[in-house]
C-alpha cells in the first residue's frame, strides 16, 4: 500500500512525482509532533557556521525568528519542507 500511495504523490509546486527520499521524509515529518519539528529546525539553525566556524545565527535570534512562524504555518508545510528547508528560508530572511 505504501508503494501505491508513493506512486500517486506529486509535488504541489512542480506536480512531478515525489522521490522516494522525499516521500519517506513526508511520512516522518507528517507523523512528528510540532514541537519536535520546531526543535529540529532550531538544531539545524544553530548548526550553521561561517567559514571561520562561528555561528551564523545566535540562539536568541534563531528562536525569535522561528517563533514568528505559527504552529499552523509549520504544520501546513511539514509534508513539503524538511527542517533544513525551513532553516534555509530563515537564514535567507535574516
């Protein structure tokens, strides 16, 4: 049944079939608690370093920017965005 479901899933943006890796991440993040998902995004943000090895973003700034996203915003995007994708967006906005 999983294979059949996967073969029918398409990207909402490109309408192309999802890769197996993306499909599996959809299952993982869709079943994840929103607080766990937020923590994974925060971990991803805090792991980002400059070429000199310094943090790109402080923990306070990362938390503040992440808190601008409501739980509803994140829940809607969970099937389509891995935590690293959200971290990329936050870093770009920063």
